[in-house]
C-alpha cells in the first residue's frame, strides 16, 4: 500500500562505479572494469517489479559506448535525460566547453531515442552560483528542465538558499527553464538532503520515509536519485581520498533492500511525467 497518492520522481544518474569519483578523468576510463551493463539490468528488474517508469540522466560517454543498453532503457518506456559527457563539474568548464558537452551528449541520445532530451542533471550537482550561466546554455540546447541545484550544504556542492521546490527560471538571454531540485527536508531551520545517493545509504530508511511522507502531505512530489553502482556491493574497491571513500563505499549492501521498501511505500514515475511535459 502506498502512503500517499502524490506521485514522486525517480531519477538515476547513469554512470559506472568509477565515473563519479572525480579523481579519474575521461581519458583513463577505458582502464576500469565495466559494470554498467549488469548493474543497469539489475536496476531495470527492480523498476519493473514495482511497475515504475524512471528518468535516466545518462553520460554521453556511456551512450556512445553502450548504444544497445540505452536503446533497451528507452524501449522499456523510461525517460532519457543528460548527465553531461565526461562527468566534469560544470564550474570547471568554460561556457563553450559546457556547450560542447551538452551538444555531443544530446546528439548521442537523439541517435538512440529520436527524441530531444528534456532534462539535465549536472555531475555532482555542480550548478552553483559560479556556474549559473549553464542554465542559459541548457535552454539554448532545447532543454526544458534542470535538476542540478541542490538547496543544501555539502563539502562538494549546494546552494543553501535556493528554492527547494519546482520553479521557473528566466535565464540571462531571456529563455525559460524549470528547476526541480532533489528532495530536501526542513529540520531545525536547515535543509536536510534526503533525496537519495549516499544519504539514502548512510541514514536509516525511516529518515527517507519521514521526509517523503511530509512532502507528500503538503501535496508536493519529492525527487529521488540514485546511481546504478549503489546496488553493486561487489564492485572493485580502489584507494580513494578518505572523505570520498566514506561516502562511496558506505553500506552499499543495504541499498537494494531499502530501495524496495521505498518503492513499496511511495508512488514514483519519470520527471517529465511529474512535470507534465510532453516527452
Ligand atoms: Zn554523476
């Protein structure tokens, strides 16, 4: 039984286990064991078991390397959005470099789906004050929504004062784009990041349930996100800086079980459906 009739958004930052680690750049990616296919199939099974359509924000690099896998995701009815090409944080790119990443990834996705992708999630939530111009580039490239501004605080990202809910932004060249952030919960006057990722693994499931139940009670959909490698406790362990290693490897074994609970307790669908966009 679902706890509410409000339908939340289920999103996946589609990248392999070593691609979100920052310390390994795109030129070295071919050296690592590829586990994206097996993890993706496992994830698709879970979504199917709960009859959920999701949004996959995919890396352009993976679209080029695994066209068949992407085709399968698309044919199962999931939405394909963009996660950039090389998993470089937006604020480390020039406007021109970012535009190139977006154009290349959009083209790669279009070749598979014959559809303009509508949504974008920046690598490591890297649309912050210094990279706000990126929203203009996205709108210019035909994107209708962005889910990259995390209204919380983290040592790597966050805009603590940003709007926590869906809103429209007018970009510098007067284009419109919808911003729909990952779920946060208001607690003791701070925004807790409760929308997934490492926090979902680290905190007991009850925290996520409390947060989504509260959002849904207010009539608001929550946005949840995860990575395929988070349901892969057997992924290779490599030497990482302490802080990264703590969040990357923490409680990988518990994620799948919690995920089933979440999907039993709440309704989910793709982002474009939550936003009422024509995809
Ligand atoms: Zn990522």
